[in-house]
């Protein structure tokens, strides 16, 4: 009854459950892991994790498992890239803990894997939108500064034009009166 209960739990999980031996060969898994990797049970059983791990991440995955082996403490949420059977690259987030036999000796690892590709793409898209927003904001600030400078220039021009108009008007009045001979030489 207990075994059936655990089997139901494993099969109802969306995350992939795995168990590997000390060398990294898969010895047990649930159907969700098959869906994530796109392999059949026969193809996956006994397969080493390096078969589907992106070669750029293989050493990092080894180091993560080795750290768990040495420290004997679980590791949570480390990421690595894999290639599905179809060749499609996916990003995985995994947890790993050490399995031991009855004598307490390490026999392998177990953990949960979830496909976080869509989450990472959404995060990347959000970051890109944020950068575009910052750029637009900077442009708006610059436009605002230019608009303020334009308003200041218009205000200064207005303040200078007012007295100049008075001087110009007075000068025109004086010229007109001079041409009419209304001013004497000593009034100039």
C-alpha cells in the first residue's frame, strides 16, 4: 500500500524525478523525466547524464554532484542545459541529494528536475523590456531637458525683446521727429 502511494506521487508530479548511480547512470525515473528529455524508458534506463547534457555544462553538473557527495548535504536549484532527443535545447533546474545503502555508504544520487526554459525566456524578455524602458526613459529625460532649455531660451528672448522693442520704438520716433525737424540741434 505504501509502495503504491509513493508510485502515485511520483507519477502525478510534473517535475522529473531521477535516481542515478555514483557514475551518473540513470537507474530510476518517473514519466515526467521522459517527457522532459523526450526519451523512451528503454532509451533512458542506464544512460549516463552526459548523453543529454550540453557539453559546456557537463563539468558544472559533475562539480555540483561531487559537492553533494563530499559534503553529504543536498543541493537545491542548480541549473544546466540539456539537449532533448529531438535536439531541442532546454534549461533544467535540479535538486540533488545523496543516496546511501544500509551501511551508510553512498550509492548514488536522487533529485527533482524541472524544465525552466520558458521561465528563463520570460525573464530574458522582461529584462529586455526593462532595458528598453530605461532607454526610453533616458530619451524622455533628455527630451525634457531640451524642452526646458527651449522654454528658458524663449523666456530669455522674451525678456530681452521687451526692452529692445521699447528702444526700437523710441529710436523710430526720434528718427521720424528728426526728419520732420521737430528737434533742435541742442536737444539731441
